[in-house]
């Protein structure tokens, strides 16, 4: 009888453990590198090739955002400061907002354009305004990478994530993207009020910018996730399609990074797998 009671107790304990922490298989992520991080503790919950340096494309703008916000929080820069569009900014390649040389835009407009729609000319304008030139701003980016103790693999060549004049692109590991994202959210928590926007209307001329993060758009069936509120997309031919994401459910926030997927939709689909795995595997409440 005692042995029977012990077995029943043991089975009940196993059942309770299974209910609290159900078996959930690790996701099969189709990307060159990926990582899932607990935002509060920095604990890595899942990773593949997380220490492999790859081209981050516009995910490198996360560092640009960090430095701009640092200047704003320190009072060296204000949201309503105006920046004049010059020839260098006007000639920026890739995604950009429609501006002319001599136009004056607020720091707010430029920052939101960079974050929401990944506008390269907005990033260049902010970089030049802060450091005098994009080259000098890039030095600030690499210095900040060292201060934040990112790995030696991470190296920035400009403020945008595009290839530079020597056809070189920035390099980051998935782990470094996650660490930088964690630091960004920890030091500037108000940023999610911007990164969660699925569109932004420029105060400059009323142009409506659409977010590159399709996980924010309820009309994007299969990609939209209600708990997602950031963070940054990236694409070049070398980098493929990448995405640094973040989502919050209850009091738990996760950070994800996928690098080198094959299509625009795939980077969000793979992110969705990571988030589902993370919230279901590690944060299921005890019943």
C-alpha cells in the first residue's frame, strides 16, 4: 500500500510538472542564424549560429537609434531641432523619404522615418548632424559597440547598413544584435511607443510612411502578432532578409533575431516560431 501511494504521488508530481512545463519541441528555424533571448535576464533560450558574423543590413540602424536616443536623453539633441537636408543626404541610396536639398525636417520626423520605414537618408541626416559626417558617426557606433561589450566580430561601416563606397557591409552576430537590442530597450524603454507604430505621418509634408515590420499590421494574415511591438528589419542582397523582433506578453518580454532568410515574409514567419516557442515553453503559468 505504501509503495502504491508513493507511485501515485510520483505520477501526480510528473503530471503537475508536465502541465506547468509542457514538452514543446524546439522550432526548426530556416535562417543563417537566429537567437531567442529573455529581455530581462539576457538568458539565451534558443540559438543557431549565434556567433557567426553576418551582414545585418538595416538592423545596424539599431545602433544608430541608440546613439541618437542617447543624445536626446542627455539633452544634446531635441525632438523639435531641425536638420537641413544637404546633397549627401539627398543622394542616399535605397529606401528613403522624399525630400529635396534645403528642406528642413525635425529630429522627430527623421528618427521616426528611420525607425518605422527604415529611411536611409533620415539615418544619414541624423548621423551628420550629430557627428559632422557619417564617417565620424560610424566611429561613434564602433566605440559604442566596445562600450556595450559586443563581440569583436561586430563592426559598422556606416549609419544605414548599406554597402559603403568600397562595397563593404557592416558585420554583426545574431548574439550581438540581441544584446544591442536588449540594451536599447533597457536604456530607452519609451522607444517601443515608436517601434510599435505600423505607420507614421511626417509633420514635414504629411507623407504617410508604412512600417517595414509586417508583424505590426493586422491585415497581414499569418504574420501579424498582437504582442509584437518592434524592432527592426534589414535587407540587402548580401544579408538576405533579417529581423530583430521583440514582443511582450504579461510581464515577460522576448527578443528575437533571425538573419539571412530567403524572403520578406519568411523572416517574420521564423520570428513567429521563435516567439511561440519562447512564450509557450518558458512562460506557461503553473496551474
